[in-house]
């Protein structure tokens, strides 16, 4: 979904020229070169408001520096970055694909958009920028979810319960 993100970022940048965008992740080769080309097309003036960080080990610090996290996935079984964003109290905007709606409830602990819809993604990003109360509210709900439902201890207990049921059979 990085291309969708770049398209949405261009729309946001037209309305909010002080906005800056970060694509976090590693890689080299043709895919990253295509992303860089797309960025140059959308933002021909230098410097670009989009930074591609490459591989980072300090993801918690990177997420903490963001105003909000955007996960524009086109396909996703489950993602670790949404719980990471929740854990540091950052609002989330994500695509309604795969397991993401199991984590993000639209308007409660984040905003969900249809995948590959750069218009909807841009609108959600603009909304988050324009409405600090929305941003705070969904960030608090995400942080509460991380503390109450996504803790390692809670997840480990759920796995153990599943194993116990598998061993002993239905109750």
C-alpha cells in the first residue's frame, strides 16, 4: 500500500503543505526505486516531504515521533505495527483488510478505510490532522486496548487456554 500512501500524501500535502510523511522499512532494488520515482513524480520540488527511512530497529521511537500511524495495506493477515502504535498511544488509520478490523474498530480506536482508495485515505489523514479531539480519543482507546487486551501475558494465557481445550476436548 505504499503507492496508495504516496498518492494520499500528495493530496494531503496540497491542503497542508507543512505536513511530512515517513515510510518506514527496508529494502533496495526495483520496488524501492519505483517508490522513489513515484515520490519524485508526486513531489517534483526538492526536498520531498516524504522520507523513506530504510530498515529501523528503533520502531518504538519512530512511532512515538509520528502524529499518527497509517497502515495502507492491500493484503494483510495480521500486523504488528498497529499494536505497537497502540502501545505508544498513537492514533491509527488503516485499511479494512485481513485481520486489521479485528484490531481497529472504525471511529473507536482508529479509522478504517477501504484498501487501495487513496481518496479515502487522504480524507482520513486530513480528518486526523484537523480534529485533535478525534486523534486523542482514538489514541486513548488504542492505548487502553494495548494495556488490557494485547498484553503479552493476556495473549499467552489465551494460547494456553486453546492448548488446554485441544488436549482435554470440548467442555
